[in-house]
């Protein structure tokens, strides 16, 4: 009974600590996803293990364009070890203002909500490691700092346990 009570308390404390994107409703500048990612954007980032050790650093060039009713983001990653990767997001704005997203290395559909200067994405990333594919749950937060700069921080979890974090800094080319 004590173990059950401890698990329940832990769950309640964890769920209370989660931030709702509506918390940022009044934050400025307001994020317009199509405007921000229209054209070319550079991003620099890193992946850290849960102990803080940096495993990978990378640069991303993102080409964004509106095609029919979708915002298409062509992301080209170059990692510090010289390896390269491409991810193409197809983002669609929903009637309720939320966003859905599809990419080849995302299982199912990503769901995003914007309020004020913040965007919160939830999705399952198919992460290749040593010849195996791991399904990692991503809690991805983007914060617009000004019209050209944005910060992104994502938590990567499996079975509710955080395995690491991804941090990116975006800058639109003018």
C-alpha cells in the first residue's frame, strides 16, 4: 500500500510540474510559424545525455515554403562527426489553430499548440542507434525571442524516463 501511495504521489507531483502552452498566451512577440519559417533559417544545436554530457553537436539549414495548405520544412543536418541527415516536415494548420506534422522519422502525427511566443510539439521520433530503431517520446518547446531568433528545447523520453535533451538556437536569414 505504501508503494502504491508513493507512486501515486510521484505521478501527481510530476503532472503538476508540466507547463501548459497557454501559460505563454500573453508573451510577445507572437509566434507566426509560417512567417518565421518562410525562407531560410539556420539552427545550431546539441544533444545531451541526462547527466549533461554532450553527445552530438550539429548545424541545420532549414528551407521553408508554403505548398498548398502545408508549411514544408526541409531540414539538412550536419553533425560534428561529419555525418549528414535530412528531415522533411509537412506541417498543416488545423481549424482550431493547432498544428499537425508528418516526417519520415516520426511515428504517426506530431501535434503542436501555439500560444503567444511559444510552441509545444508532442511526437514520437524513430531514433536509429547502432542498427536499432528506438521510439522516443519528444516534448518539444520553441520560444520566439525576437523576429529573427528562437530557442528550442526538447526532452527525449522512453517509458517515461528522460534519456536526454536537445537544445537548438534558430536564426532567420535576412
